[in-house]
C-alpha cells in the first residue's frame, strides 16, 4: 500500500465502479490523487477511507450534494444532518409503501379506487339479487363519488348499508329499473312514483339523499354529476322522475330538479 492502488483497484475495494469514483471527483467529494512517475493516479489509505465514507452515506440515502458538508461537519452537526435525512427517508418509505399497496389493489379492479367497505357492499348487492349491470353502474357512480365528494362518502356508504336492509326499498328499486322500458303513459308509473315517494316520506334518512342537493353550490353540482352517471334516461324514467319529485314537492319539500334515480345508485 506504500505506493497506493489504481483507480480500478480502489473502486473494487470500496464496492463502486470506476465511473462512480470519477463522479465523486467531479463533485469534489474525493480529491483526485496526483499521478505518479508511471502516469497512474494512486489512492492511499486516506483516499480509500474517504471513498468508503462517501459510498456509505450515499447508500444510506444522503443526497450527493449534501455529503461533502457532512464529511467536514463536527459530530453534532453530523448527527443533526443524519436525523434530517432519516426523516426524509421515512416519508419516502411511507410513500413507496402506499404505492406498493395501490399496485396490489390494482390486481383487484374495485379495490384500486374504492375502500374495502364499498367493495363489500357491492358484493352484497349481488347477493341481494341486483344484476351485474346494476352493480357495475353503481360501482362507477361510487368511484365518482369518492373522487368528487370524498368528505361525504363514508356517510353515503352508511346510508347505503341501511338501504340494502330495507327490503321494501330494494323491491321498489328493482321495479324502477323495470319501469325504464315501459311506455311513458303507462298508468303504473303514477302508482310506482307514489309508492316510492311515500316510502321516502316515511323515512327521513332517505330524504337526505334527495334534499341534500338543494343548495346551489359546487358540491351540489358534483352530486348531480354523480347522480346522473350511468342512469338510463328513457321517456318512462324521465316521467317517473317528474312524478316522484312532484309528489315530494306537494308535501312541501324543496328539492333540486336533478331527476330521480333508483336508490341503488348514488343520489
């Protein structure tokens, strides 16, 4: 070691590439040795020790731009700087962990964009007799709801859990879906609109999904977009909406003119 080692040997001893050593030289992290009489740059023990320290800090996640000042700092400043780097790494680890979790959820399409609670409710819908098409439409509406009105999504899921336990409402929902294919002058639409309205009027919690859009706000606009997504607006469903809303207004309720949608969809 009296004459030192070549750059290739130094890189091999330290565990980096020659290119990396030269990059350290360029950044001023390690002083480049003078050439000896044979024209080679020789690295002594001090240079190797410096290389080891630089490599260790870089491997620990310290940005190269900060390593020089760390190596020249006193022990207190060195410790404080490392604490800051550790804090940054902790935040980075959290971010990467969240990304990995999202990748895992992407393997299950629903779980990529909806919480587990919502996915479980979609599965319960299938168990309650809702068609795959209805569940798919509801899923899309929920993805919109989660993105556009995240602060109210948990409350909505709580409401929906109640809806699934309401056998009368589930039956009316299925009837409303069937009604989309009826003639708009079919007298059964009047009967269905009255039945749905009466059930809503008898359940104040249900009315919140209708009256909640009353205010002309950005949130109301977002809710309207959600409610209208995926809804098959046939002449019959348009008339059903009009009859339903007219019945509620006749009871003195102030509701937006957004149209009625089956209770299985976000409203």
